[in-house]
């Protein structure tokens, strides 16, 4: 079964959201009203609605770094991950966790980075040399 993921989150300003998700991340804008806007978030449907973003705490462990929980994100092929990482660096987005490799040489080797959108919504982006190893143990 193949499917698309749908995620709806709160933002406090739709124009700022358009600048970040459309401009910085390069997501194509879809339908919208005065209170929400849809984006093609790397092949998935993301709806950004006006409201208070969800609360997070730094309780997730990635190595020695605490990362925001809950969070959402992407799993990409490594070349696509590298392109997103470079795009974020060029836009001078502050990283919660700088781009880095985890589990080097092990099953499930992955590249990861964490950042927040302008509203504090935490996003993780993972990259894999082969998407067949996403669940490798």
C-alpha cells in the first residue's frame, strides 16, 4: 500500500509561513484560505493553520544532544538530504542539531539534522544512502 502523509500544525503568521516553507524549504503552495495554507512538503500534504504551535521539550536524545519532542520530519535519499542541508545553511537557519552522520558503518547509518520553523515547530531531516536501510537493525 502506498500513501501520502498528511500533517496539520499551527503557525502564527501565514505570510511568514509562506516565506519559510515556500521560500526557504522550496515547498510548492497548494490551496489556502484566510486561516490556513497547504504545502507539498516533499511529497506529503502539510496544512498550516493559524493558532498556537504545539509545546515541545528538549527530552529526545540524539547522541549527547537533547532535541525537541515531539517533532516531525522527513526521510530522504542522501543526495536529497544534502541538498536540503545546503539550502538551510544558505538561508542561515539555526540548527538545533547540526548536520551529522549517526551510526556510521552500522546498520541504519543515517545523516540527520534538526531545526525549527519560525514558529518553533521542530523538524528533523534524515538522509540514507539507501532507503531500504531505514528500518535496519
